[in-house]
């Protein structure tokens, strides 16, 4: 059996021959510094369902190691990535992830082997050097920040690739395992590396909790932070230092090429779901954990499947769902809101037209002929009937035939809504002529738009500003919705309150 779990996994395990090895296999790797994380394959023939059972039962050391590393990685990437996204420094994370590659190679060359601490130290120095070079180029030249980031990214990454190729030519180069730093291999995580990822995650959580307000203010308004006397620069570099540590410890699991995606994509997904920073931090961390675990799961099921790209694909799937179905910012949600707004405006225009037809007849009678309404709206009777059926669907209108002719009847709720739309329209026309000094024949088009968006509080302010007017600029009565509502709540409907005649002022 060949179990995937990582890029280019080719390590072979012999058949179990001793009880001692069984005990080691069933022990918890997170508390064992001597277990080999990447040793898994060729135990026996199995299938996908057995693989899934082995993964969820977590009986293998490599599974526990990879899951722990993925969870801690998701937490730190989610927390720090949120600040990176709101500060618009996503390209900086990408630059940093590529800039540390020379440090990885130098750490290996100095130690002569794949020593986690040597690699961590070298990668951190390379990340700090890359950050300093970006700031130096930006401050001492006329080159913009995005250009300086691109140059440092390409330059450091080029140096890293050259050094990696050099290492591959060494006698022990093919066994160095440094190729996993490009695309990631969660199965190659050792217990020491998991402890390092956990340490960075813990430090990120503690520092964000302690200095949440400082990070928050500095992320959205650095000028305001400085005016409060906060050391905004210090907290910025503290955040960059945490970011550098996160990038370095994430290289083995995700790879230098894709670690920036784990910083940006979960945070961007959370950004679409909430407008509160503390919620974004929690959601982004959850998405990071989910993406890491899901990537590790699919990497375990397949052969020679890279862990890093699968983690990124999982986070991209989460972002896709957020992009389409976010309650406030999602594409589908916004389309539904626009569609709902268009239907509401169409219904309100129909209600207004019914009011105007009844007004033209002096509010005599009870219903409105569909034919008269069609003429008023400049459309066919069939089109008008479809409009009225939409009103009936929302419960504000009834359709009846009288002497073979279709009539529309508004119920009390429909009549109140019709009066409200007409009132908004005519108040705005009067406001434009009195306050903005528009000509009376130039105010109709503006009022056609504003009538649908005026809130009740704004309408009340307009009424007070205009001293509770009775007529619009064209001499037509402005419905008093307050009178209608008061009449409705005082018990019963009569000719006056239903709008057949305008109520007394």
C-alpha cells in the first residue's frame, strides 16, 4: 500500500515485525521527539475507505503530527493574515515567504543537515533582511512600495533557488528534504517543528490579546494611533516579526511558494463575512484550521499529492463559497438584494399609479379599472395584470371582475403604502422647489428616484422643515400618512380613512 500524505512521499515501511514497533506506532507523536513523521507506506493493500478510517482514527503518528501542525498553522495564519488583509499588505506576505528561501538554504549549509533550529534562524534573518531592504528602497528612492516588494521577492527567491540547486549537488543533497520547502509536505513535519509552529501560534494569540486595541487602531488609522501617543511603528514591526516567524515555521507544511496564500485567503474569506475585526480574527483562524486539516486529509488519501497546494485549494474553496454566498457581500446575496429592490420599486410604482388613477376620479368608487391603470402606466392590460398579480402575491391588492371588466382593489395596508410613496414623491418635489430653488417642472425625475429610498425619519424631518405642507408645487394634495395611520388605529375603516376622499387636515 502506498499512502500519499505529502509531496513525493517515497519512504517505505517494512512489515511490522516486533511488538516494540507497534507500541511506538500507537504512541502519541506530539509528545515524542524521536518519531519519524514521514515514514508511512507499504503496510498492506487498502482502499480509500480504509484510508479515511485511518485518518479519522488518528492511529498513525504521521496523521497526528500533520493535524497538529495544520491546526496551529491555521490559527497563526488566520490571526496575522487578518491584519495583513486590512492593512493591504498582502503582497508583503508573499514577498516575505519568498525572501526566506535563501535563509533556509544557508541554515542547511551551516548546520550540514536539516536542523530545524538552524533553518529557522537562517530563514528569520533572511526575512528580516528582506523587510529592511523593502523599507530602505522605498525610503531612499522614488520607487513605489509595490515595485520594491516585487524586486526583493524576485531577487531573494532567485538566490534561494540557486542555493537549493547547489545543495542538490552535494553528496547528501538528494536526502536533504529541502525540496519540501517549496510546496510543503505535512508528513515530513517532525515533533520539534510542530512544537515550533505551536510556539509561534501561542505567541501570536497572546500578543494579539494583549495589544488588540493597538493593532486595531494602527491597522485602520495609523495617524490617529500616533495622535493618541501609541508607538504605531513599534507595533507594526512587532506584527511583521510575528509574520516572519509564521512564514518560517509554515514552510515545511505549506511551502515557500504557497504560504502567502494561507495568510491571505482565509482572512479574505472572513473579511467577506463580517465587518467586526474581532469576529474576523476568529473566523479567519477557523477557516485556516479547516483548510489545513482538509488539505492534510486529501493529501493522505492520494499518492504523491502535495500538502501545500491542497491546503490552498481548500481555502480557495472556502473563499469561493464566501464570495458567492456571504450574507452581506456575497455575489448571490447582492444579486438577491438588487432583485428584491427592483421588485419593491416596481410594486411601489404600481401602487403610486393606482393612487393617481383614483385621485383623477376624485377618489370616487372603490376600485380601479385595470384598463385605466394600463393607460396611466403606458403599457398593455396584460402587463398591468402581471403587475397587479405581484401586488396580490405580497398581500396588498385584490383583483375582481365587475360586469366583465377587471378591477384592482387595495386593502388598507396597500393603501397606506401607496399614500406613503405619493407623499415621499410630492414632499421631495416641494423641498427641491422651496429649498434648492428648482423649477417646478424640473423636479419630477429626481423625485421618481428619491421616493423609494426616503426613510420615515427623513420624511418627518422634511415635513417639519416645510411646516407640514398640504400641497406640492403643482397644487396637488400631499397625503398625510399620520392621519391615515391614526384613523386606522382608532377603529374601523370608513370612506375617509380608506382614501376614497382625502382626510381632513
